[in-house]
C-alpha cells in the first residue's frame, strides 16, 4: 500500500515546518511518514525551515544561517499563512523528534549547498543518537556529496538522494552515494523508472503531488511508491 508522506508536516492546513503542521499530521493515523526541512542556526542548532532566507515564511529577513537560535525563535513563522497562526515559532529539530518519536517515520531533508552548513550531518546524527531514533528516520538531500558524507559517518542510517530532473544513470548514482532512497520530483518520474528502482531494492518517493488525478496515477504505478503531498486528505480518499 502506498505510503502517505505529509510534506513539511500537513502544510496544506497549517504553516509549513511548524509544530502545528507536525501535530496535525500526527493526528491522522493514515499518514505514515512526514517530510521536514532542516538547516542550522548560526550557533549550530538544527531548526526546521525550508528557504535559505527568512522572508517568505517568517517576519524576519536575511539568511537563516546568519541568525542565532535565540534570534530565530523571536520570529513569527505562522502569520504569513493566516492570522490565526500568529505566534507560531520556528521549531528546533529536537522539538520535532520528541513529538514524532514512535509515531511516524521522518524524512529529514538536509538543506545545504556545498559548505553552507559545516557540521549539519554531525549535529543531526547526534540528536538522532540522543533520542534513539536512527531507525525511525531517513536523511535526504539535493547535495549528493553531503549524503555521501553522512554514509561515512554512519553506516546504518537510511539515506536518499533528492532529484529534480532526470539524470542519466540515476540508479548508479544512488549506489555510488550509498543511498537507498530515490526522492524525485513528480514531473520527472515515470512508471518505468519507479518500478526499476523498486525492483532493485530502492525506495521511491514522488514529490510534491497535490492534484488528486496525479496522486491516483502515481499510486497505480506500484504499491511501494511513496506519495509526498501538502494535502494528505486528497490522497487518503484513495486509500
């Protein structure tokens, strides 16, 4: 049965990457997985936010990496979506782990490019070790070198490559990086590639699917394709 993965928490109902979005997803038993985005504050604390800059989803400005955790926690991360979410904070990864532990599988996207966040893999792995959650999560990233680095630090944790495009030798790239998950933008994924990857033992995540017709189509390709969506309710109609 296709796994329903809530994108940035239940971001169709609440501000993305917030504790409210996470709790909404946790409250729906049919949501088996959740994707969140992690960056580092200037003092090295893993926090949940998608953009490298603060303007779109908070009332702050500038780069996430240029602000301390204390500064980030003073920002409003909910009002941009709706006045009723005013006062929502940027969560730490630690808060998210405490909430999710034992309840839902977590896809942690490491937001990084080249050396933007030295130590992000180490800091995230340390938290997962602290909370005994290495078996409950996977670490994914567009930065394939970072995923290769994760593999050198930890041989057991599940890792994946995020791809928006259709590179040649895709499955070979996964093998070379030591990754077991292909997380591919839906417009570039097709049934042939999805089935080939699954038959070779890889997991496949299709993102981000919000149109019910697209969701139903991708679900029909193979029961093991995981559907990452902002609107889990639209997928759950078909489950």
